C-alpha cells in the first residue's frame, strides 16, 4: 500500500485573498467523503444497518410475520414501523448509507481510473539516483549483452521495460490496480443491475389448480399479489397462458419431499402451443418471464346440490398449514345457491359455505385434524357447513380461503353442522340439500417474475470476482539497473562495454509484498547469467510464503 | 455406516483433545525453559514488576529463540519439542479420523455430507484443520498456534456432536441442484479458512499486546507465540485467500436462489447475515489497505467477521426462521 495512499482528508488550506467559504467547505466534504476511512465507516454502518433486517420480520419477505409481530407487540410495532423496521432494506436510512457509500466509491474510483490509465500509458520512471537506498540492492558484473540483454531478460519475464542510456527501468504488477478498479467498478454495476430490476422488473404470485378449466393467462388481475416496477405498466406484461396438466410429487417414507415435477401446457403469443416441465431448481423460462414452482397442495372438488336440485361445483385450493403431512384448510363458497327457480330470485340469507380441513392421510382414529403423510393414502375432508349471508355482496373484498368472521359474529351466518367425508361420500344437510366430496385436484404455488437486471448482475459479478483476485494477488513492483564502471555510479551516462563494468540493481515493491526479496534475488541471478535464467520466477504467492517462513520465532 | 461415522467423530474429538493437551504441555515446558534459561549467566534480562501470570515475574527481553544453556533447560526443551511433535501427530490423526467420519457420513447419506448444520460444522472444521496442516507444513515455525486451533476444534466438533447431531436424512428437493453443491462446497471451504484465519488473528492481538509490553492475563499467553508481524501476515494471507472464495460462494448462492425461489437475493435472514459477513470482511481488507488504520484495528474487524459467520451458522438457524431453515434443529 504505497501508491494508493489516501489523499489527505483535510488538505492544508491555501491562503487566498477571498476564500470562498462554501466552495472550500464543499471541496473538503467531498474529500472527506471519498477518503478510504469514510468508505470504511460507511461499510461498517451498512453491516450494522442490515442487522435489524434479520432480527425483525420483513414485509417483503414474510408479511404474515409482520402482522403477527404487530399483534404481539402492539406498542412497539407502530414505532418500529415508522422507523422502517419492517422494510429495512428499503428504508431511508439504509438507502442513505449505501447511496453515500456508492457516491464515495464513484468519487474514489474516477480519479484513480484516470491516474491508472495515465500510468498504463507512461513508461516506467527514471531510476533514482541512489539505488542503494532502495529496499533491495545488489551489484553484479555486467552481462555479455550489456543493457540490451538485461532488458531482454526483464521483457521475457513480462516486465514493462524502458531503457534510457545506461539505465533500465522496469515495472510489473499493474494488474493489482487494474483488478482493484474493475472490482470497485463492478460494485457500481451490481447496484445498477439491482436498480434496473427494481425499475423495469415485475413479479406475481398465484396458485394454479390443475385442469384446463383452471388455466391462467398472464394479466395483472390473475395474480393474488403482484409487484410491478415503477416503469412497468400492466400493458407490458407478456401475454402467455399456462395450464397445469399434471403435478407429481414423490416423498420419502418419512414424509420428506424427494422430488417435484409440474407438467404444463404453455401458450405463448406467436408461438405454437407446447408442453413443458418445470420443477424446484429448474424454472420454466418463458419469453419475458420465468415461472418458479414454490409450493403445492390439494384443491378438493366439492359439489353442492341445493334445495331446488341445482348443482354447483367448487374446486378451490386449500392452503397447507405448514405441517409435513400437508394438512390443508380452505373454503368452498356457494353464494349463488338456493336461487328460487320459480321467481328467479336469490335469497342472500340462504347462501352456503363450507369450511374444511383436508387430510391427505388421515389418522386411524379421531380427532381428524392432522394428516400423517403428504400423499393421499387415506384422504378425508372435515367439513363445517354455514348458511346465511356470506357478506360477499357488501363490496368488501373477501378472502376465497376464509369465511368472513364478521358475518359469523353478527349472526348473519350460522353453522348448520359438520361432517367428515371420504372421497365419493355425500352428506345430506338439514334442508334436504346435499354436499359431495368428489375427490381432489393438485394445485401449485407459482411465482412469475421478470428481472431485466439479472443478466447485468451475473456479468458484473463475474467481473467483480476476477477484479478482486487481481487486486488481492497482484503485486506492483519496480526494478532498476544501472551500468557503472568500477563500482561507482557513472554520471556521464556513457555505456561502457568493457569487461570490468558493473551493474547496480535496485528493487522497490510498491505494495505489501514480503516475497519481493526472493524475486529480486532470482531476477539478479537471471540477469547476471548464472542460476537458471530461463526458468520463470516463482509466482508471487509462493514467494511470499517462502519469505514468511523465516518470520516466525522458534 | 452412519454409526461408524458417529464413532469416528467421537474418536476425532478425543484425538483433538490429545493434540490440545500436548500443545499445552509444550507451552508449559516452553515456559519452564525460559525460567531455566533466565537463571543462566550472561543473559540480558529485564525485571517486570507486576508480572501477573508470568512465572517468577522475570522474562527475557529477547523474544527470539533462546538456545538452551543449562542442561536442565536442554532436557525441558527436548521434552517441549517432543510434546509439540506429539501434538502435531495427534492433529494429523484427528484430521484423518475427521475425514473418514465425513466420508462415511456422505456414503451413508448417499450425497455430500453438508445437508444440515451438524454435517456443515463437521465439514467446516475439517477444512479448517486441513488448511492448518498445509500452513504448518509450509511454516513449521507457527506450530504453537496449534494450541488455539485444537481448542477451537474441540469446542466446535464437540458442539456439533452434542448439540447439533441429527440422523442421516436425504436432501429436500430445493437443495438438490448442482449450484447447491457448488454453493455449499465453497461456503464450507471459505468458512473453514476463515475459521483458521481467526486463530492467528486472535494470537496476533495477544502477541501484539505482549510485544507492546502488556503483561496482564491474556497477553502473557502470547509469550511463546510467533512474532506479531508473522501472525498478522498469516491472518491477512488466509483472509485474502478466503474472501474471493466466499464472494464466489455468495454469488453461487444467489444463482441457485434464482433457480429455486425465483429471486437471486431476498434478504432472508441467512442471506442478510452472509451480506453482513461479506461487508465486514471487505471492511477488514479495506482497513488493512488503509494506511491510517492500525493493524490491530483491522485485525479486530477480521475477528468480528468471524463472529458474524458464527452468527450465521448457529444464530440464524436457531433464532430465526427463513427459507434456509433446514438446520435440523
Ligand atoms: C462499496 C463498498 C466497497 C467495498 C465492498 C470495497 C471492498 C474492497 C476490498 C474487498 C478491497 C480489498 C482488495 C485489495 O486489497 O486489493 C478494497 C480495496 C480498496 N478499496 Fe474498496 N471497497 C468499497 C468502497 C471503496 C471506496 C468508497 C473507496 C475509496 C474511498 C475504496 C478504495 C479502495 C482502495 C484504494 C483499495 C486498494 C487497497 C490496496 O491497495 O490494497 N473502496 N476494497
């Protein structure tokens, strides 16, 4: 770390006649911001600021947990919410830290980039007057070919060489700074990729039940939740349609999943309809979107025949409750039930709904509340029937998975019995209507996403890594050779070729590089012709290790 | 097969224990040697008044190796060298047992042995000890660090066996991917190197204090340690070696997360802590490259980085739930 010394944080103020205070302040703040120390402090702040993001539940990771937290800590939660505690990574303070850090970063790399390009294009500097003052120094007899031979040896070892009269200057290891700049620039590009994805990306989640009648086309309305970037509008969504034909899941005897596969039919605009498979870890790649399999479950097929003999069928997904056996709960609602065929009128107090618990593998004996295995070995549907005004007309959007509890509390909906059904069984209700459990269909939980920044991210991460390695393992160093006659420096600059001439060599590691002494010694040996001139010098790392061996005590 | 693996782990712990005790004996005899040497004539010495913990309150000014002068000291030194040798041999034996335990575990599970926290800790510690043996082969002078290393090994492997143990089970489908293997292999590898890296880091902090004249409790332990500069250098080399691997591992994890969950990065607790560790280690490398930051400050950052790794390994699996919660607890 010698070349990249920090620029002074507070430069000595030049006495001027009318110092522009504001300008000076700005310049000073900028210097301060772009110092490595500030970068370090900001890095630290960034790490600390991320901690609450793992301790508190986050809205965009698990919104349910945030709600839970609100009920558990009614006093604390709103205050934390105000501070952005449930959306740490989108909060003002987190953004402020990383924006400052990246400003500092850009302010830091631009001048270095300029300097480095200049350094890459300029020749190695003139040798210092006194080579014996450099960390490495040696005197050797002039090799046969003179200065040109020395330069040749150096060039063969991939040094950048300049010959000035009887002097040779050489430098090596520009890769360190190049890598460092690539690394830091890649960090900026990574952030740009993230921003691109944020602005132009979109995503949506939904459940998809098997069967052609349940196929889904990609529109905003078709998603239970959708997030559109600020620069996306609903018209931009690619118009593909997907039907789930089959879903296969294999499980181990312990109930642990072993493999999943979803077979779908895809219909993309302008393309032939095709069949495709996808699974966890291998998403379905579509034009302008990817489809990911996140979960799966069962949708019981429930047929209700009302008191007038009219049948309706509900095939709604039952949500899994999180246990290994895929116990799921849900609702079948029939708001149009009991329409009087004579008057054609509907009595909203005769709407029907069934809430249920579905157990793919019910236990041998009651209570039938927990499934024992995720496949349908002994399926059982535990239904509770409700009659009354379901509250679906009130204009309040209700959940398709849960009965509106307000309607029960106010007595508008009444429970009219419960029963456990096996597939194919039916249950006659008090008013002569029947409900049948016909079986189930599979459903899958899908996440559909489009992230235009992902390509940028991938490429910049590649550069980031390559740059990092160059930066960490590269070592910049200089060597100088000067031909002298009779062992004393020759100020005349003439090139002596007589056998009695000597060469003085000096070496300067410009970065922390303990192996330099070894490399220098090898180089001198190669130049003077003894040793193994054509064998390449040991790699830097080897050199450092060897040098390190002697540092310890024993 | 899995029972064999479990037994081998127990034996490995015992072997680490033997190594640790031998290192401790070497340490103790080393002190004896100093004491004996002090009594020899012509030695320049320095009296340190309140040398709490330093036997006799007298220590040598020179931190360089002291050739045994008195015959008593010679015998002690010989015994110390023997203890050191035993320690190294025991470490090698322990590492071999450790390796075979991992292999049999993998064979029993029919996959790479890093599907849950137990296996993960077992693998990380193995990488740590293997890397230590490489360092030791290259720089035998650092042998005395083995005391700290074996201490860490005993603690972690025993924690794995006593607290984290789970029977062999296959992987859940989300974990069944090439990127998973790449991701976890590199995470395990870099964690192992970071684990090893924290040993010279802590040793450096103690030794530096010792060289600066501190003679209170933790610093006196550093009396027989290698020179501070060498420890600091080793700390840096290990971290600089590990950091790009860790960076790659995090990137591989993001690629895998994209395929499995549809997003490369989602601030799941595990991801958040990986981010924190990455930033802290970047901070360490940065601090070390910043001239105005002292080396011990930088080294503290490296130690802090290791705590964030531990937090990710244990804390996140135990305290938080997220997509990564397959720790098996
Ligand atoms: C986004 C935040 C940043 C991260 C994650 C980061 C990370 C790193 C890492 C890991 C290194 C070590 C590589 C090496 O030793 O060569 C490094 C080196 C360096 N960084 Fe940064 N950095 C960041 C921001 C900055 C900023 C804002 C500056 C300027 C003020 C800066 C200037 C430097 C310099 C000059 C080096 C080279 C040190 C050397 O010569 O070894 N970095 N950085």
